[in-house]
């Protein structure tokens, strides 16, 4: 379980101010973990981008060949001050991935080191704006999606799991989390059976998935409707991307407070750790490489969907 880590991270994030320094003090207890903070300002405010690298036994950091898992916590902000006080629903993406990172860091320090590197990236903003959206308001962000992708999508990531609060819709009627189809270079591919098996293993329940449309895998700013930003990392990389949506049975606004559930975040974190374990061993596939090559051969490139037109 990662409940202890969730409570530790939550105590830091659930307050106004900047969190880079207190978070760095926690992660820097393990000198082998790389922790970086970049503060970015805009006319709409500022946020701090965080990137954590947990090196594997045979990962790229040690000149090994084990693949690197990228985990991105996608969100607008962890708070919407001064409009509302407290930790918002939208912040669960950051909470989940940072708690997972802290657990992986402790495991590494204790000698339980995974095969491949794990790179975890997110950003934390305590006074993010809100924007109109149906059926409930969206959390905005002081920076645009292109800036987020620049700081969160790392060239060393071989696959990306994008974790995002996705309660503000009527598409997913389930309290827990759900897995998206894999997206690669403008193609929406089948859902990974390996990920579904790991979801069954860690939840003890039938796996839950959610649909995405072509609009969802195009960049923000093209005036098209988007489910939310969960698939936006796929517009900035050639590696496969899967969305992990933190969900609810009814629509809940991203700017709503009092929503975060430790048990729900714990299930997401345990799932992510198992994905990291198996992917580093080459035992968790996100897509069928041969079939993807055949798709491109038959129907051509779909990279145009990664661009704003």
C-alpha cells in the first residue's frame, strides 16, 4: 500500500504557497533519486514543474537496456484559490503520481530496485484558474498545454502513462480508475490486455476502460471539443501513451473540494507500481508493434493529428 505516502504528499499539497522546496526535502533523502523543480510564470500566474527519476538496476541511467516508464500527473492545479479553499479534485493526478514516486523512492532505498528507470513528472499550482465546460467547470492552468508537454514529456520515456482526474463527465460512471486505449502517433490502438490484467490484479475487480475520440488526441487550441487533457502527452511524442482516469459515478467539477479519497489514490498508485515492475522486465506491452507497422504500411502516417491545423 502507499497510504502513508499519500498522506505525506497530501499534507504538503493541501496548503497555499509553493511546494517545490518541501517536496525536494522529502525526495532528496535518497541521494540516488534525481529530483528537479522548474518554476514557470505567465500572465495567468505561475506553477512549479517537478520531475523525479528513479533509476533501475538495468535502466538507461546505468547504461542498461531495460525500458523506461514515464508517468505523468496531468492537471490544471492542486488548488483554485482564491475562488475556493482547499485541495481540489483536479489535484488527484499530481497526488497519485507523487505518492507513487515517493513509494518507489523508498523501495529503491530499501534495496527493492526495479529493472528499468521510472520518470515521473507533474506540476503543482495552488491558485489555478477555472474555465467554463460542460457538464461541469474545468480547472484551468497558468500555463498552456504546449508548456506542460515541454516540461513533462521526456525524450527518455519509452511509454507514457498519463494520470488525470476525469470526474467531470458522464462518460465514465465508475468510482475508481479507468484505462484508455493506447495512442501512438495519431492512431488510437486497442486497449492493452497486459494493463487490464494488472488492473484486475491490483483492484481484485473487473477492469474498467473508457472511450476516446479523435478530437481527444489532437492538441488543445484547435477549437475542438476535448474530453479533458489526459491524452495531450500523445501530441508531443512518438512513444505510446495510455490514459489512467481517476473517476466517479457522477460528474464532479475539477475545482470541487472534499473529493479526494485516499483509498482511490492508493489503488491507482499500486497499479502504477506494478506496471513499472512488469514494464521494466519487458512483461507489459502497451501495443502490438507488428500490427502498428502494418497499420502505417496500409494506411499511412496519422501524425497530422498531433499538430494544430
